[in-house]
C-alpha cells in the first residue's frame, strides 16, 4: 500500500496556530491528525491509533485537506439548521390558547388532532412525537378520568370512598 502524503499547503507553525485558534473540537482533532502526519511522519494507521479513530477516517481527513485545504477540515455541521425553526414563542402561545379550548369533536386534545390543526393552519407535517413535545411545552396535560369497568356498581364505589380505611382492616 502506498504511503499517504500530506500536501505542504501550510507550515507546521501555521497548523499549530490554527489548532490554538480553533473552537470546534472535531476540527481540532482533524488538525492534530494532519500535524502528526506532517511533523512526525506517522502513517494514517498510527495516527488513527493515537487519536482513537479508524484509519479510514484519518485517510478521509488527509484527502479532504489535500484537495480543499483548510476548508476541507471544517466541521460542516456548523452550517446546518439548528433545532426547529418552526416552533417559536408566538407559535407556542397560539398552541396554548388552542389547547385551553375544546376541539371541534367535543372530546379532549390528542396528538392527531393537533397534528391536523398544524397541517391545516401552517401547511407543515410533523411527527406525533414532536407534536406531543410541543403540547407538553405549551403546558397541556390531558385530564382524562380513570377507566371504570362497565359492570361496576357506582353506588358501592361511593360507599367505599366514604368508609374509614382503618375500620376496614
């Protein structure tokens, strides 16, 4: 297998400076890997073992550095959208107001009804897990009575509740 060569785009001093200035841990690790390969002439396997990554990952870093320079080692996740931009304080206020009322079917609010409302009002579809977390954030907790058996005697239940527990022992 051919030895992987790191291009001489930057000096060791410049790489050291970039490591000190870098704030993202993933980028720091990548720069340290490149530095080890340049300064100590380590192989990708040795650097991988030293840093706790797979040799293939280190090879990817080197290829990206050789092809794109500094930009090749940047953490691309930084440009991703963070969190849900749909949900904001105004949306949660509207949802909270909605949940204080009754749904059109006269029952209680459940995830599927809120999901339908969001789709109709905003034209966006979200998974039920997301809907339920929003309902919780809006302060909604469903108030549902405990189920009772069809054949249970309600009079006996009320009589039982009135009795002193100590006298039953």
